[in-house]
């Protein structure tokens, strides 16, 4: 199946999302301050969009995973799947858990995020698109092809997100284990939504959950 139009779109979105992430990166001291480091960061994300986007789209198509908006658009076909129920399920399975986590995080001693509210919210596309191209489109698609089971693949997807968010952790304290638990749970939800309803809904769900956490501070 063709992937050209979807691949171009994903690559553009990764570049835009990376550019939107830069103000937060500067505020959080991520070391992306110089012009050269910003160019490298943007180029790396474009490469992610191209390489992981191509691989992920191929895997998703091979696994026949749902892609209710992007696949018909690629093929020039009319979208036939209903969108209201999948969107409602996505909202119900992502926003309440995100609100619960946002309530618990400050009470568990998590540090506040850097940057202004606007800078934090501008990281939403990066988290929901760039990260999920790697973890969902590639990782979860591959896991589903191997495991042949949505539940196990969704649980493994949670493990992927948990591992990603603990990379570079300075120690194995209480916050570390809570962070692992929160991200594993949310990752499993995103994985299930992807496997059941499609990548587009998983992106929407991750964006909503991430935005809630960024508003929390």
C-alpha cells in the first residue's frame, strides 16, 4: 500500500512539533540553546518523521491496524468509518485518568515543569505526534505483529512509554516508581486506542492527556 502522502504529512508534522518544542527546551535547560543545536534537533526530528514514519506506516499497514482518516486520504477514498463513538471512547479513557494523575502528582512530591503555561502547552504536538510515531506506529505495530493479541500488545505499549519517560533518571526513588506506573498505565491506554480505533485517535488522546499535565504545572 502507498504511504507517500501520509509520510510527507507525518514528516511535516514532526518538524513543526519540534520547532514548537524549542521554547520549552530552552526554559528547561535541555541544552538546545545555540543555533547549531536547534538545527540539529530539528533535523533529527525530520529524520524521525522520515525513517520511523516510513517504517511505522509499513508495519501498521501490514498488521492491518485501523487508520480511519489517514489511510482513506492516502488512497483517495471516502472515509466510511463513524468517528463519534471512537472519539467519545478516547475522551473517556484518557481525560479522567489524566485528571487523576494531575491531582496526585503534586501530592506525591513531583517537581513542577519548567517554562510558562504557553511554553508547556506547545510541547503537546511533540509528545502526541513525534513520540507516538516511534512508540506506537513503530513499537506497538511491531509488538502486535509479534504477539498477535491486542491486549498484550497494549500492555507492552505501556511498558515502552514507561521506559521512555524514565530514561536518564537519576535514581530509583519513590517518584521514579510512581512515574513508571503512571506512564505504563497511560501508555497501555494509548496502545489500546491505537490498536482498536487507530493512530489518529491515539494522538488525540495523548494530546489531551499531555495538555492536562502541562496545565497542572
